[in-house]
C-alpha cells in the first residue's frame, strides 16, 4: 500500500484452541462491544457530515468548527525566519525555522522541554512563567545579544479548542487531554502569555495562534499541494481543513469574499457529545465520568492516545473483579488499579509482540504490573488490545470520510501526525481499510495502487506549519488583508 512503508513482517497466527470456554465467552462479548461494522461506520460518517455543517451554522452544534484566520495555502515560496512554540500534551518544543529561497525547503533548529505533570493541573501563572523561561533560554542560546535583537515573529501552537475572532487571539473554550488549570477557560490566553514574555524581557512578538491540526494541514500542503486535510492522532485527536468563507454562515456578518479560503479547526473530538451514534461501552462511560470534563470530547475519548491504555485497563479490572472468568485470580493487581497507569505504548507493545506464546506480553505484565498472566489470559489480553486499537482506527476514518464527503473530495491526500498515527501498530492499515468500507471503493486490482484518499505521514505542523502560518499572515497583512488581525502593530 502506498505510503505505508515496507511490508510488515508476517504477524503471529494466534489461536484460541487452548482458551477455556468461560474466557472465550468473555472474548466474544468484548468483540461484540468493540467491533464497529461497515454499516455502523457509514451511519456514524453520515451523522458526522451533518454535525460538521451544524458547527458552521449560526446556532452551532457540539463540534466547534473554529475559524482560524489562516486564509491561504502556502505556495512553497514563503521565506523568512520565525520562531515556533508548541505546547503539546507532553512536551514543550521551541523551534527556529528558516524558510529558504529554495521552493518548499526549510532549516530548523529546535529544543524540547518536558512539560511537568503538575503544571497541567496547577496554576496558570506558573504555566506561563515556565513557557516564558523556556523561550528565553532558547533565544539566549541562539542569539548573541538579546537586548539588541528585533522582536522575532512567533507562531504559537496551542492545541486546545479556542475561539479566534482574530488570528492573534485565542479564547480557550475548554481544556482537553487531561489539562485542568483554573482561570483560563473563557479567557484570551494571548495577553497572559505576552505578559509573561514581557516580565522576562523575551524579544518575541506573537504573529499567530495556531492549532496543531491547522499547522499540520499547512505544513503538509507546503510540500504536497494535494493535501486537503490535516489530522492529529496523538494524545488528543482532531482535524482541520480549508473551507470557503461563503460556506461559513456564522461568519456571514463579516461579509468576507465568499470564495476566500478559511482554515477550520474542527475540534472533532467533541463529535457526538450528545451520544446519538457512537457505540459507547461501559468502559467509555466510566472514562468520561471520571475525567476532569465529563460530557466533553466523546469521540476523542474513544480514539486518542491518552485514553487507549485506560480503556484497556478498565476492561482488565472489570474481568478480574466482576466476571466469572476472574482473570489474574489470586494475584495482587494493585498496580493495575492505578488510573492512567498504562499509556498507549503499552497497548502498542502488546500488539507488536511477534511470538506465538506472547512471551513479550507476559514480560510486560510481569515487569510493569507484577502480574503473571497464564496462556489463555495472554490470548485475551492480546485480543482486547487489538479490539481497542482497531476500534480507534476505524472510528478515526469516519471523521476523515465525513470531511471528504462534505467537501466533495473524491481524491486527495490527508496529512496525519501524532504518536498513535506514527507508532501504534496497524493503525494506518486499519484506518485505510475502514475508509474503503465507508466510501465503497472497489477492491484494488494492483496492491501498489494508491487509494483515492490516502492518509499519509504529515510534515511537522507545529514547527514548519506554525512558521508558515506566521509567514502567510505577515504576507496578507502587507497586502492589506487585515481581516482577523487584532494587533496590526505586531505585523509592521
Ligand atoms: C484538542 C485539539 C487538538 C487535539 C490534538 C484535542 O484534545 O482539543 O485542539 O488539535 O487534541 O492535539
């Protein structure tokens, strides 16, 4: 399959012959709970298309469909030096990107800083101070005399749902991905960030606040003009695409030229918050109820990396505590009881175990959890991981198919990034298979043939994408397009 890299090694065959009846029954029940068949995928996709439309309407819906004020695709001829800050779910990354005179080429230097867990649920000022410190350190390292540096334009990738009346504004709608910092929701984060920079004397001016999906869309289109959608399948999950202003009723009052493009950050993690179509299991409901924002991000909570390990963990606990099968009987499962103790790399490792006897999975359970599963339990563990991972990939495809249906894209490339997309075994192939089912493509005659819609690894959205968006914004301001600019003085 094009874009999927070298052929994977033959996978293990696996067999349930030695699995006793009671465990087999549990496996079958899990299969029923977690399998999403073609008809259901189509039903979800059709509902998704309507919800995308609703999000663009004046009344709105649960998918926010945030206009981003990114109003053009790059030509490949953008130039200049920009800083990019990426406040992701796990790390802070600061980059300096130079878009060179060579078409679609760039140089990048970057530093990563760990985002301490306590900052994610702590005090807002501490977060902004920490970010300003990282930026100061970066600028001091790469510029000799920071007192004599002109303010450097920065693209800030802030990957949470934010209302943007302007590209240099972002009113946080709600924290996602487990963040819970009081006093930020409902406020424009840009002045908070700028005040921290000011206090530290960091010579930076913010040119654009960006979502990681919009960055991914623009960075991917820089090198491949057939890229029409940018997706993130990582700690969180979301997509952005280019809409025409004339198709965004909630912006009609601004009288923007109808053909002008406007990137929309869908925030599709909120799809089906009202629980109309997604086949939620009791495990999904528990994750939601115990999360810092119950009722929010229904779709994301079934798909994103932050939750995959947790879904799996809840299944294991349930089968130990409440089911006749009583897996891990008489063992100390206290480590397994710790919420969020298994991340998606734990599931990846299970699905990657090449051995028929699942010895790597056994080691993993032993080393990380102090549990010694027997042979049939290992089979159940493997099957559960497959079910959770497969469901995530198949549901993801519904979002991509919905945007393509809405826009009438029969053929295009979709740029995707994030740990789940890049590292989770079979995620790409399972997603591609689901797209084929949803969109009724005929079977391939030649295995090397491209699919009409291919989801491919994206360029670096929160680095190069952020720099490009800063460049595109400076360019349009210079050309006199002042729509969605709050502080023109920063673009002089
Ligand atoms: C956020 C989005 C982001 C996605 C991927 C979600 O939780 O709401 O803004 O694009 O995660 O990082």
